[in-house]
C-alpha cells in the first residue's frame, strides 16, 4: 500500500500527484491511499483515505465516500483507538511505537506493550503500527499482533528500497500454500 501525504502543497498539485500515483499502483496491483482528504481520494479514484485525529471522523464521511473508500484512522492512545473502531474505520494506525525523525509528532513513543494492548482492545480491527520501525525492529512489532507496519525511512532512505521492502514484509507470516 502506498499513501500520499502532502501537508504543504496545493489541492491542484496533490491531485496531480494522486492521479499519477493511482496509475502506477493500478499497474502494480498496490493499494493507494490519500492522506487526510476523502474528496481528493474520490476524485483520484484512490482505494482509500487515511485521516488523523484532527480530520473529519470516518463516521461523518458522506455515504458515497464510505462505499468507495477504505478508511484508516490514526490513534496515539487506547481511547483514540477505541474511538476509531467505534467510528467504523477499516483499520487503525497506532503510534509512534518508537521515536522517529520522519514526522513531527506531539505524542511520545508508545512502545511495544502499548501496541499489544491496542491490538487486543480493538480486535478484530486491524492495527497498523507506525513510527520508527525498521527492518531490525519489524519482527518484534509483528509479534505484538499488528496487522501491518507503516514505514518511510526504513524503505525510502535505503540504498535498495526493494530489498528493504522485502526484508520488512518477510517478517509477516505467509498464508499456508503461499510460496511467494
């Protein structure tokens, strides 16, 4: 899954990037999400939208948007994760798990124990761990029951992003019969 996060660009520029990324993800079979903006996600024919705590809650989206888009919601503590579940998010992002330099956060790192607690509290909703995760830390994060990992520098800052992606994705158990 690829997410477009543009905090300091115009709507026109964001839409141009979203449209271009949507074409690439269609060809590759990857999911595409737009950060914060369900309207631009709909226009660009994205698969979903990811919203933060200060964005419109998922249960306030127009019904057309909810029918067409998967919706993720950021959370930083147990109360926010439970609220995201109750707002009918399709997945809940939780973190930061570790300190990170990729994004400024007003929240302290939460750690693996908090992540495991969130996973249990909102089950069966999938929890995506975020913040400071790299290939060395990925196995311990996956061991908490997290359904996925959100990374930036663990892939983008590596000399071989493809190899870095494979190393991280290799931490997840493969379904029986899957030989990929």
